[in-house]
């Protein structure tokens, strides 16, 4: 939880010494005097710990400053002979977590940029080198700890939170209209973009090297699948033995000193149930598990959570989230995210973490990553089914099947024919475009949803372009479709969405989040599994389920994936205060120049009544956008200046060249 921030002064700002640095980096006070550089650093660090009150460690030199706000064990700062090293997280260097910042400083002097490749585990890193006037920024291989940056004539500025980055007087914040479009499209802002013009975010496994005013960005690590898989020659028994060994190792490394203050999310799915069981085995005592339920048909999985807790012998805790709970949490949830974020399951994640914190837990293990490594999402099977149509001979598809199914109907409706037509319509789209089949913005059309003036400031094609670019960069590697989809989800579903959600929800509750399935050795193991071990026909994650058959209850192994979704659309009908709050926020959003008032009217009336679950998601997206704007005055001020001004004015001030 918390984060890292700082800056490297531009070469010209260093030439006149520390006094000039304070003026250039701290901005000018109202009386014309230059504030202390320490004040500027403290201003950046303040947003990092405003929710959890984490202690701060900082370092200043003639070239810049770094600060880390985090609990003990996640806060690492080293300074000696003009070299500053700051790490946020729990990384290991060459397999050891001892004195990691100091050892990394030595490695930097001998290996330079390549030093970050020796780090493993969750981290965000900043190194400032006064001797060479250079800086190195990097984030971990899964993107568990984010880091954003911006550069201008005063230097390079960086922070794990946009709010911290904007707290420095030399960094201007202008809202990026393209980012708002991406939010409405993806329900989050995918990296490397951020919500602000001139700011970018490092992707998983990326570094940024700054020297002499020039930036170089690259990847020190990429997820590398081995096909044909290296483990295809191994027997199931040997693969299972190695998997269980790595699983225990990953849980052990995530527990902390003795695991006494560590608990686990327990949804009742295979991933969280596995962690609960392994925690008990590793520690020799019952795991402390926490579950959230919803008193609404089709949304509650508490029965599976109880089954998993009973099977693992855990000390189990439950809470049922109500519409009133959702209403109470929305403002704080909008405030803690430094850019618009629309995953409603952040609310139950927060209440689960809060329940754990009240029980004395300071760290929670989450099962995130298991689906993306071992093939657990239902869409993998669906996409495999759709791809079978492509394998039929072209003449059979175009000369027989499609003319037969799509000819003008003259008789009674044929339900089987309708299903076949929908199948062919989806299957005829290439990947990754057909993944957007249920996209709210595409279903309604952006011109129906958005104001014409807002559309003039954005490029709608950039949103699918983000996905296409990430998907097609894997082409030519000879990967199976399942591994292509896993790689895509590691980037978008995991790093930009699920990890972001859990980490911020835990931070709001004052709890640290850890993700054992994303242990580097576990990721490497999964990348070497055969594709059929992740998806066999329509059978999801067959190796994972078979390997854990003796650890998990059979009912959980067999169950379909459900998730942590809120019955928000249904609650809008039944809970008047929640509906009034949501509609009041939509009324405020009307004046922002983003969404057409006519669409909001249609959404609140006809659309929500026709499909509460589906269109309730759109109400949530717009509600949380308005709440985010209201909770972030800096962004609101930029928005008041008009999107056209935002889009043309700020890049001249902040111009990252990486």
C-alpha cells in the first residue's frame, strides 16, 4: 500500500547548486522566495499515505529527491555518495530480501540499467545518480506496483499515484479527453496512458532510463511462453509435484515474517480456496479467511466460501454487503483511485479488507492471476468454440452454411437458426475484435452516448487500437490461441484492472495486498505448461484442477466461475436512496460536456428497465466518473477549461519522449 515519488532535476537546474534546485523544483512562494525542496517532496508524498497513514522515508540530494510511504518491510531507501535508491514493495534481489536497496545500489554501479532485471517480486523502483545525472525507473513483472512519470524543462517527475505527481508545483495537470473515452470503453484507463496529458505509466516489466535530458524506455522482462511447451515431456505427476512446491513457496514468501497478521480473501472459487488451504499447510494453523456475500439471487456465492473454509479448516469471517454499504463507500472509493475506475467489485473487495483489518489483519492474500496463468476465464472456452468455425472449408461456409442461414425468412421463426446466425456473426469477426461483443459503448454507438463537442477531441479508434496493438505484437511467435489470450489478459484484465482494484480497495481499508499466484517462479512455470493443460476443448484449466483435486472440495473444482459482481442495476430499482444518489450524479454529469443528456434520459428510463444488470453497469460507469471528477478538484479545474484547450495546451509543457 502507499507508494513512491520523487524527481530528477534537469541538467540546467543542477548547475547552480542546491539553492537553484529548491527554486526550480519547489516552485516560487507567494512572496517570491523559493520554498525548501523538502517541502516539495513532502507535498508529493502526502497523497500517498492519506488513506492508510503509512510512515515515510525520504532522501534529498543536489539532483533530486525520492520518498517512499509504506509500512515496514515495504519501504526501502538508501543514499550514499550521490546515489539514491528507493523501492516500494517487497522485492528480492538475487533471491534475497535482505538489505535490498543497498545491494541494488552496488549492482547499479556495475551493471547499469540491467540491474533491475535481477529484482523479483512486487516493487516500484527509482534510482537517482548524481555522478552521471541519470535516473532509472522500473516496475515489477506483473505490474503489481504502478509508477507514472512526466518530464518538462525542470526535470523528470515520477510517482506511483497521479495525485502525488500533480502535487509537485512543476507538474501541470490537464485531463486527457482520450483517457475519459478509454474509461467509458474499458471501464478503466489502460496503460501506458493515464488520465492526464503528458503523464505516462510504466507497463509490467518496463523501465525508463533518463540521462542527459534524454529518455529511453524498454522492457527488462516479458512473459515468454514456450511452445511446444517445455513441460510437455514431463509427466503429470512431476508437473504436479513442481506446481505444489512452487505454490507453497509463493504462499510462504507472501506471508511475511510468520504470517500471524496475514489473512486471505475467500470467494469460494478455485484460486482463493487454494490459497486458504495452502496457508494452513504452510503455517500449521488455520488460515484467517474473509468473504463477502450479497442477499440477491444469482449473485451470492457464500455457500461455496463456507464449503472452502470448512474444508481448509480456516477461521472464517463473513459480511453481507447491502445497497446502503455501497452508497456509503462510493465517495471514498472514487477518491482513492487516481484516475477514473469503473469496476464495481472494488466495493465488496473494500468491505472484505475492512472486515479483515478490524480483525487485526494487516495483509491479505488474493487469488488474482490464477485465471490469467492457468486458463480460468469462461471466454477462453467461448473463443475456442468460435474459432472452430474458421477451420471449416471456405466453400462450405460461404456457399452452403451462410446462404442457408442468412436467407430471408418466410416461415415460422427458427430458434436454432437464430443461435447459429449469432454464432456465425461472432465467429466471422477476427480476434481480438470479437472480444468486444458486449461492449456497452459499442452496442449503443459512441455518437449516441457522447456529446459531439467531446467526440471532436478524441479518436474512437484508439481504444480498440490499444487491444489490437497488444494482441498483434505476439503474432509471429507461433503461440496457441489460449496463450495469446492469456498474454492479453495479463496486460489488460490483470495489471490495468484486477490488481489495481484489489490494491486500492485494500489501501482504503489500511491493509496490504499480496498475490501469490504472481510469484515469478509460478509465472514461469505456467508459461511452460502445454496449451492443452490450460484449455482442453471446453474444459478450463484442466491441469490446475487435476493437480489440486486432493486439496479442494470436488464441488469447488467443478463449479463455474462467478466473480465478485454487484447486483447494482437491480438495487437501483429496489433501494430508493441509492437510485436517487446515482441519478443525482448523472444529473451533475449532464453539464460536463461528455455524455449526451438524451442518452442519460434513455438510460435512466427505458434501458435500465429493460435490462437492469447490463445497463446498471453503464449507470455505475457514469456515476463513478462524476464522483471521480468531484473528488479530484485538479481534474475538475482542467475540465472547466474545455477539452479543446486541454488537448492543445499541456503537451507543450509536459512532453515525455520515451
